[in-house]
C-alpha cells in the first residue's frame, strides 16, 4: 500500500514548489513567524482549547468552579472504583520509605534519586516498567549548555511558548537544572547524538531562539527510558511491581499521604502500601481523547494520578489547556494519531497545503502551529482529504534529504522511516500527510518548586503536574521536566521520609468523596480512575 | 460494513472475522479482547506487543509488532507479551568497557551458532547476530550502534537456539559505549560548573521576577540563532 493515485497527483504540486522553497531556506529566508499578539489571535480563533461546549466547571473538590475538558470532569466527577471491603488496611503488603506511583520517566528518575538518598523505594506501575509516554518521546530534550545560550534565554523561550502563563518559580528551576539533568543522563550512559569530540548535536525546536535540542536519534525518550529502567534493575533497594496500578491513595489520621492501595490487574486482588512519602508520576490524559481527537499517547495515559490526588485534596491547575501536536499522522489510516516529531521540522521540513504552498513558519510554538494547520484545512479549505475523509496538510520531509544530503532521513529518523516503509511510503522521497493530534496535558496537579503538593508527604512529578509549561509546552521541555522534577521529587520525598511519622492508615476520604458527589448533585454511575481505555469491539 | 469484506483470522487458533486493513492490535480489540499485557505505546517503539504468526500454506514463522503489522487473511497468531530472560547486574560506575566484562556476565554469547534466527525474528530488522558477534569480539561501539534501535521486545530471545538474551547484551554495550568510549561533552561540563558556582542565579532570578509586559517585549525582540 502506498498513496492512492489522486494523492500522488497532489504530491506533484509539492514537488513543483520544492525547488523554490529549498532556495529560500538556503538563502536564510523564512516564512514570517507571528508576533505574540498575532499568535494569540490565531489561537483564539482556531485552537481546540477555545472551542465552545467542550469544557465544564468542576462541581466539587479543591478546584471547584474551574473549567476543565468534559472528559476530565467525567473522571473527576466519578465514583471511586475501589472495592473497600476487599482492602484490608490492617495487613500491610509493602512497608517502604518512598512509594513511586508510575514507572515512566519521572517515576524512574524519582526512584533512582530517592534510593541514592538511602530510601527503600517501591515503584508501582500499571503496565510494564517503562510503559509510558516517555518511551514515545522522539525529538529531544532541551538544555541551555552551549556558549551562545543561557538558562535565561531558555526561560524566555519557554515563557513565550506558554504565552507568559507559566509558573515562573517552577520554570526557573527547570532551566537552571537542565544542564545538570543532561549531565546526569550522560553519566548513566544515555547515547546522545554527539560529534567526535563529544559535543552534543543540538537543533532548534518550535519556539526556541537557540539550538538546544539534544537528541538520541528519533528515539530520545526510548533511549532515556530504557537506560533509567536498566539502571533501576541494577539497584536491589528499588522494588518494582508491575500491572499493579494505585487505585486510591491512603492517608493517615493526621491528613498526611501514607501510601496507596494497589490493584493487581491480573488477579484482581488489592494490596496495601504503607509509605512515609509518595510520589505520583502517572503521566497525562491522552487516552481520554479530549474532544474526540486521536492521540500520540501511550495506552496507559488515562490521568489516574489526577483523580487520586484530587480525592485527597490537591488542586488542579491549567487543566483547560490541552496540547495538540501539530503533526500527527492521518495517512495511512492504521497510523492515525501517531507522532511525527518536531525534529523533522527542526531539520528543515516545511508544511505545505493542497497547492504545495507554505502557509506557516515551520517552528512556531506547538499551539500556534496547530492552529495554523486547522485554519488552513477548515477555514481556507486548502487541506488534502484522505480516502477515509480525514483532512490534513503535507509535511515535506523530502526537503531534509536535499538540505542535509541523501540518506539523512534514514540516518536521523530511522524509526519514522521504518514506520512509513511498513506501509509502502518512503518519506525520503514522498511527503507525509498530517493534522494536529492530542499530545500532552499542559496542566495537572499543582506543585511547588520541590514537587510537593498541598497534601503533606505527597509529591507529583512529570506530566501529572501542572504549571511549569503554563498553557503550552515547548518541544523538548517534557523529557526535561520529567528528569528535573522527577529527580527533585525523589530527593525531597527521600529527605522527608527520614523524619515523617505515619499515623493510623485510612481510606475514609473515599466514602467522603462519594457523599460529596451526591451532595454536589452529581448523579452518575461513572467510576474512576479509568486505568485502561476501552476499545473493545471498536476500532481504537 | 458488508460481510464479504470481512477478513478471517485466527487468534490463538480461534476464528474471528474482522474488517480488513486493521493492525493486529486493533483486530484483537475489535474481536473483543481488552489488553492488559501485550499492548503499550501503540506506536512501534515499546516492544510490548511482540506477535508470531503463520499461514496454513507455509511452514514459515513470521513475527511482528501487533500495533504495526496489518492483518492478512488466514493469519494464525499469538502474542508473546513476556518471555523469561536473565539479566546480569552491574555497577555502571565501576564496570569497564571490556569484552571480559561482557563475557563474565553473558558467557553464553560465545555459544552463538551464527544461524541468524535472531535477525529473522527481529521486527525492527536489526542485525542482531552481527551485534552479538561484535560484542563477542569486544567491538562495543559496533554492538552499541547496531543495537540502537532495539525495542527490547524479546522475540530474538524466544527464537535463539543458543539461549542468548540479545537485548540485554545490547543495552549493556550501549551504556558502556555512551558512558566510557564517547568523550564527555566539554561545554556541558563547563555549563554545569558555572551553574553550580551560581553564575546564572541572578539572570534567572531577574526573569522569575520580571513583569509579563517586560517579558513580552524581550520575547518579541529575541534574536534567533540561524537554522
């Protein structure tokens, strides 16, 4: 299977404009990027976040009254799924210093650093250790470590990308610790792209003013994740329990977080973890399919941690801001929603409409780039239709071969090349067809600079937290976030664990939450956390 | 969808009819399976959904990732979501990038028969046997580079007559290569020292406290490093 004939004809239009576009790039001429103000206008008109009727105000809890996507409200305003009569708090199955919920990048970083502080650590994870969005991150990780760059410029770029809504204190931590995070990963043996002298290869990402995107091919997240996991296997003080999601946090009689109830997905049995401190690192909400969008996200990205943290009294922040990655696959149908890394545009590929014409600067922040694509397809009607009636624009990857030399695609984007070749499309010779796809939960549980929450002894790190990226995250700041704040959470949780005194364990808040739901007038049979999306009998 | 368009497949020997051009993963879900194991990133990079399949008219064993492989009529398939594999522990700070260190932990790689079954079983089409042979020769760089795209699905392990755990050898070589054989990034080291010495504290503090108005002005005035 390759492109159908009518699409092959349309590709000729992209080929026709390509020499002109290549010549412009070589002369250093860019399609004009938008000012902060113009970008804002485009967002308000075309970004899915601004679409009416897609959100509602929460009716209960700490963030009562704040707007969240309907799909998020559905899991917050839902009955706890836990079956309390099968949970015995008298019988402690695991008694640890630090419980880390979630075995992705943030959780693994937290576990490693907590263990280095002398803590006994348990990682409880819903699927396999490493099954997370981290493993799917392709393009890179930002850090201002080159001479012409500085943490201040990184701060400014990120703040602009987030439309000046980011929590400045959290962002200050992120940019200042970024080079330290990269060095830590380098020392663990992450195979970064480097030249012969050891200098990191760095590229631009959308919204960056300096080339600070570090990478490991187009499998940067996979390389980081498998290295972290391998290192954890070298450390016997870290225990990992797989296929055992936390379904409810446990608190003590002083209102401190004191562990969690785990649910074995295979045996359907509960176990009780008593922990002096707990780190939630459960990732984001892609699999809630906000507004029905396809997603780049992992199977387990069902925002379980949001639900758990909210029920014990944490606030949520920026939950109304969803990130749609500009370039999700829309053809072939089997790959719909899959990510085409921004690194493709960083390396020189441009977007083109049905006439083969460029319509946006290729490296705008993601929300602006996405909005421009939506405008091109929906308002200007310049999109290309697939046989299944999806509409998108071309991502002219062939430019990379011309700009960087033959073989550049296979060398720099091996995973993407392979993924398309499986369907008979050679992306070094033909462009890809793309449309925005649900990619990232910008918001999450409110944290402070130590990754701490409003609940004593509870920490949150990674995509489950909110504030660092404001309303819109830049590329390469998520792998960075999970490393910097994962490490911070591990460090702080381990230090706190040394003096924490846990009282009598309780799940009373579960019953209270049910009552609270009823008192808020919410009549529903919905249950949460969702744990796994339901595609049974459907074409997922 | 009309019935004649449906495709017959066999999931662990049991017949199901599913719409054409689905991936194996989506066909399983369409047939009523809800994954706990055998499903991960759904994008071909996590190695959770290793699958083997055969057709009635061929002796060949085929392999693929359920999330990436399209169904074909009369496919007999099963997933291998887990396959036992031993892993040797090591201290990354004290281990040395030497062939002895690899052989001490994975002596069985010397039993490699060069049958190339591992390569045939690799859904990533990696030169698995080549990287095992490179590791055996002590060519850690080659082993690291050839195994870079490994997704640790374990299909190679399930098929190896010499009982080698290829992917664990691969990741050991990659970590040894990246940590000890590639020079450290000098500018990174310098920047880390500067940060630890507090060189950027003032700059960052200034931005943290800056008004949105000032930040916006600075943002719009940024110079962009040429692509």
